[in-house]
């Protein structure tokens, strides 16, 4: 493997790990709220979270540009104040991977939380536990295998993200070129050996991740 291949692999793993950590911080509480709370706008929140699963990744990437690009709704004020834009940086790859992987985590974790017997939560309430203490001490531990399966799937999705990353982060070798983008470049430039190596690496990693997710899912059932 040459330097560009190693750089793409390193960047992909770094992006996937950071995206998974962000998703854990955002997605698990969100999954709990969607599973256990009834509130106005709940259906809309569920729709927005799930939308990246059904939209083409390039469409999601375009929305991210409208939001975070140099002329975006949030990106423009930041650029005007600091002269810095997240677009075409590796941070943009993390954002794209996070957004694309979040629905998998939320849906999987939500299903795991829904499967927890509510009578156990009610018993904790009668013992004086608050809702959030009950969630931390009863609900989430009982749903942990399903949540872990969701995190593993989110990691796999972030590792293989292509379309939204290409739109927001670009394909800059050594800076924003993740493994999927490096494969695309290698195919376009006729570097068949490099493409084959990268495809093999990504396939092996994906298989490992799926095996882990299936085992965790089986334990959660």
C-alpha cells in the first residue's frame, strides 16, 4: 500500500470513529426520547432523523452544503466571523458520516429500548428513582446489546459513506479522500491494483462489523 492508500484508510477509520462517538452522544438520548416520550412534533423529528436513509446521499450532501457551506445558513455567519468554513475539510467528512449513520443507530436503539419491559421501569419509579436515573440504571443497560448493535452498524455506515462526503468534503487526496473516495479515484484513473486493495480492505472490515452486529443483535433478541 502506498502513502495515499494508507492516508485514505487512516482517515476513514478516524472519521468513522468520531462519527460513531457523536452519534452515540446524540443518537442514544434521541432514541430514548422517541421510544418513551409523547410530544408535539415527535413524528416530524422521526421523519427528519430517518430521511437520510431514503434520500440519495448526494441530496443529503446538498442539504448539508446549504446548511454548512461558505454561503450556507449556518456556514455563512461562521465564515464571515472567522474566515473559516467546514466545507472541504476532513471535519466535513465527519459531519457527513454522522448524518448518514445516525438513522441506523436511532432506529436500532429505539427498537431495543421499546423491547424493554415497562413494568421494570415502573418498579424503579416506585422505589424512588427519577425517570433519567431509571433510564441510566434500568432501561439502557437492558437494551445495551441492541444499542451496541446500532453503534456497530453506524460505524460501518460511516466507514463506507461516499455521496454526502463527496458533496460536502470533496475528494482531496491526503486531506478528505476516505477509502470510498479513493476507490472512486483509482477506478477513474485506471489504477486497478489500488482499487482492488482498497475494495478488499473495505469488504473485510464491513464483514467483520456485520458479524459483530449480528451477534449483538442475536443477544438482544
